């Protein structure tokens, strides 16, 4: 901030600006000792802008005085830890007053009030702030009227709301440093209200992300028993359910300050104790205030003394930013062991240069008239300060040399807390706004009001709003302080870890942050390695309704229970789960299959009938053998082509039949390898055509026998059909029909290489997709038709009186042929994988071998072993 203009500083009067309340004349307020009525005092939080103790800050000297009434048990008590809030206020004011660039020639002052954690006292303290005539003012009576400009407070949302009800009427700026629930923010929508902390709703997202990070799906839910707690419950429950998290129980906890009836104690014991002990949850969400921590700690220690030394009764607490780990009175001797390892959100803070030095310089005898500090000192160090400044040698007497940094964390902290940091920023925000307004008024006065009094003597609180709302500055920690459009302080929440030490003190370990402006899903950053867990856990705790469902199984909801409670059921056949706690098993891709434990997908191997396996070798050997035999038979018939048996059976048809059978045997080799495009195109078409030739030759032979017999009858007109022309016509016509079917097949929907993923579980079958099943079965059907015709004709001609009659052998061969292919169709359809190919090869070999054996082996027998029967005379004799 730049210094004020010279015309603003030329004044015969100095102003002392008070934040709460503010502006007074140079004359210091005189102390008037007015005892505080006993019924006004209840143990409560130290609230800036609402405290019975009054701090009067003049220049650089801090002057205090306070009179504290006793409790019902005659024990003077206070929440010593909150004393830092007032000291942070004093530290900020002191720094501003020492800085000549901010409000030169103006000294900031302040008053501090306590609400005693009571609604009536909150209204009373607020009215005291607003009172101009000093009809009543505890502990102080001033000579001149106050000019209230701004209020900082309070810590609790209910306190701030009650204050705003009165302050808002006068449009007095109110800067709250406590975290507010969305409900309280709605209730406190006032043009004069400012939040020094980010919106609490961001913590809800942070809690969800935290639970998801550690996989905690079964949690307990505690909330303070007020409107904010109920609103938190209403907001969190559906939010938890949407993210797959269930609540094991929900309990409301009263504040310590309202714990004043036996019924409250009984309710707390019966509800909370049962929930803690009986629940299987290891993680609890705790929404409350600092007084709620005192209430819960008291219950845990007094509810069951056995819990003290039993480390098995330790849980992970997830707490919101409203909570501060405080202990008051006798509770400070208990410690916070139950909250060891707690993870909590905190208003972001930084250690400020000089703050700890400022705290170390606070001594009970160094500041004159410091009655409040005296009570704090006695309670914090458990000793008694003598009335005089002479040191007493009585046991239990304070020496005045005690050090604040020796106190445990629940009593007092040396490091600046998030709430104190917010107070510090609030003081600077008000000072900077005053400075900006001062400059604005001075600039205006320099032009139009030259010669008038200083520009701050007649300020009104409502005039501060435009400057305060748009204020933006860097504090001494180098962080930007500004309000957004909703008058909220932006920024992040720190994620902290509570570490309890043996001396009952504790440390706050920063383990991450919650950034509401980050991309969805990345709002929370956690350094898991830095977390100290409760002693019962040697690793990241597990908080689920039941044990994890490991890979190979999936969750199945239990009837009548929440969706987080489930049974672990093995994955069904054909499915796997490769993660824990999966909702449903998944199917593997077509080219993978489930492992034995059904926890992963294994790549299927490619399967096809090859020469490298025994079955393939066997079929190839049989094919080669039959091919050689066919060649041998053909050689025999060629060698003995002039013998009566060969000549009588039409040599050309015989040669054609033997060659077609040879091709039939060889065509089976096309099936013994991994399919490629060429082999897929040739397999079925080659097989269909060569078998059509073979069966056509057999049909031609049979018809020729019938025609030859009928031509021997006198006067028969069939003689003209006897000869090669009829046989060739039959073979050519039958073959062309099959060739036409195959050509149409290849032209419209040709076979192609394919992988069958479904037939076998662990293998992908490399096969030829037939393209069109209709065309494939048309080829087989046509072969079957030719075979049936040949069988029928041969069966009718089997008893014709001809020594060269082959009809009997043809009948038997076609009977084998038809039987093989009739069995082929159902067997082929019921077989999977490479065995389908083996069935087809076997059918080709068996049917071809049947034709070869039944038709040609008897002739070879006569030609080779009984040559004496292969003579014309012998044949004629047999006919007679």
C-alpha cells in the first residue's frame, strides 16, 4: 500500500482506529472495574468480536484486564488454546501500526468479546459493540463514543449468524473466520457478511475423494447436534451413496457447552458407545466444532476406562475444518490418544515471520495490567501467579519464565493455526480497505474539500464495503488475499494428519491439499507415505462391510442389507474378474479365454490340422499310400490294356476313373495346413469337381453295362447308343453341372480364411469359412444325388448275365460311398475345431478307397494272380 497524501497527514489530531469497535480519540479508555455476573459465564470458545475480556491496543503497547467468574465446581476454566486467536489479532494490528505505508498517522485498536458459548451473551456482546452511549460496557468505560467500523467473528457458525442478525441491520462489515456449512451460508446471506475461509461444500468433495483413495466403503458418521450437523448428514448421505460408500451408522453428538443434563450423558453413552464398539467400520467421518471434540474426548475416557490402554479401540477419524483439537480443564491431562492418526481438513495457513517470536515475548509480568493473560498463564501452566509482582517460593507458584512453546498442542500451539491465519488476513483486509478508502477520500478532499478535517473522523461502516469487497493484496507470507463474487476467500484446504506424542502434545503433519479449482477427480492430492496411522494398523486401514472379493469372484448383494455388504461369488463360466471387489465379472475378448482361477484372460492359441501333429501325419501317410496304390493300379491297367478284362470295361472310362480317384486322394492334402486364401478357394471346389468326375465315371460304367445287355436282344434299337459317345456324354454332362455350381459359389460368396473363436474355449480354430453354407451343401447334395443314381442303376443291373458285368462291384462300392457321406454330415456338424477337417479328410479317403477297392481290386486280382482267367475263351465259356 502506498502512503497517504501529505494533505491527509497534516492534522493536529491523531486517530486510533478500532476494528471492533474502532475509532476513538487520542485519550485512552479508562478502566472501570465492573464484576461480571456469575450467571453470564459458561466455558466457551474465545471469539474475536465477542469476548467478555477486552483488549485495548494503543500504539505498540498491549493493555488488558479481565475478571473471570468461577464455574459451578469452583474451578476457573477457559479454552486456553483459543488465546492464540486474540494474539494473532494483536500481532496483525501491531504489524500494521509499525508499517508506515499502511494508514500512516493512524493507530489501529480493537476490542475482544466472548460469547461464553451462549446465544444470549452473543446478542448482548453484539449490542455492546453497537452501543454508542456506553450505558453499560463490561470492564471498561470510555470518555468518548465509539465508532464501530468492522467486526471479525465468530469461530462458530451459529455465533456468526446471531451476530449478523444485528450487525446486518447497520450494514457493518462482518468477517467470519470459522468454516460455515452451506445451510448457514444461506441463513447468513447479508450484504455485510464476508467469509475468510473457502466454501465448506468443497470439503464434501474432498471427503469423498479421500474415502475413494483409500477404498473405504463402510464408514461411521458423527455430526454435531445442531442445524449444521443435520444439514451435513442430509448432504453427505446421498453423496456417499452416489460414490459407492455406505454408512454403518449415523450419530449426533452434543457440544460440551450444552452437556448439562444427565439425559444428555445417557444418550451419548447408549448411542455413541454402542456404535463405536459394535461397528465393523474402521473409518469415521466427524463433523462438529471444537467443543464437540471436548465432548467426544470426555465420553471416550469416562465411558469405559478399559478403552484407555486398549489399542484395538483405535479408529481413523476424518474431520472437517471446523474441528480444532482442544482440551479444557481436567481433560488436558487425558490427551488425545483416541485421535492418533486422524486425517482432517484445515483452513490453509502459513507460518508468518515473527509470529513465534511475538508469542515468546509474551510474559505474565512484562505487560502491565494483563488480567486475561494471568488467567491464561495459570491455566496453561497449572500454577498460580502471586498478586504482587514479587516472586513467591510456594510450591505451585508460577515463576513467569515459563515458555509457551513447552505447552502441549491441545493447550496452546506455537504454529499459526488456520483460524488464526484467517484472523490475521481479516485484520489486514480491513486495514487495506480503510487505507484505500482513506486515499479515495483524501483525493476527493484535495480537489473539493481543501481545509476540512481529516478524512477518517466521520466514516460510516457501510462506506467500507466497496473497498473491502474488491480488496486484493499479498500478505507477509506472499499469498494473495482477495474475495470472490460471493464474498468468500478462495484457496485450498490443507489435508493434515494428527500425530500424538508421548508427552500428550501433538503435531500437525501436512499430507496433502484439497483444491476445488482442480480438474474433476484430481481435487485431492495425498502423500500417503507421510501418513502416521493409529498403532493398531501396520498398513493402510481397511474399512469395508466385509472382506474383499478377490480376482476370480464378484460381489453379490446380500438381501436386506446395504449395497456395500455383499457375498463373494465365483465368476460364472466364461467370465473373469481381474480386480478386487468388482461388481460383475466380464467376458474375455473372443481371442482370449479365462484362466483356471478366472482372474485373467489368456490369449488363445491358433489351432489347425497340420503335418506336425500325429493326426496330420497319419492322414498324410494314408493319403500318400492310397495315392501310390491308385498309381499302381493305373499302371497295371495301362500295362494290361489289351487283356479282355481291361478292354471289356471301357479303358478310357477306367483311366478317367483312376485319375479322378488319384486326384481325390491328393485333394485331401489341401486340408492339411493353415488355411490361406488359395487353399480355401481350391479345397471344396476341387473336391466337389473331382468327385463328380469319379462318380460320373461309375455311373457311366453302370449305364454302359445296362445298354450293352439290352443291345444284345434281337431287333433292339439301343445298339446305336453302345460306344464311347454315350459314356463321354454322361461324364461330361455330370461334371459340368458340378463345375457350374462351384463357379457360382466362387463368384458370389467364395470361401475365405477365418478364425473360429467360439467353438473351443482355449483355441482359435484357423479354418476356411465356407462363405455360403447353401452352396457348400449344394455341392454335397449334388454328389449325393449322383451317388444315389449310380447305386440304384448298379443295384438293378447287378444280375445281368454278363461275365464282364461290374454292376455287383459298383453296387457295393456305391453303397460304401453313400454310407460314408451320409455319416459325414452329422459327424461334421457335431465336431469342433481341427477335427472337423479330419472328418472331411477321412470321408474323402474312405469313399475314394471304397471305389478303388471294390471296383479295381477284383480286376487286379484276376490280372495279376489269375491271368489264366483273363482270356476271351475263358470268358465265353463262363457266359455259357
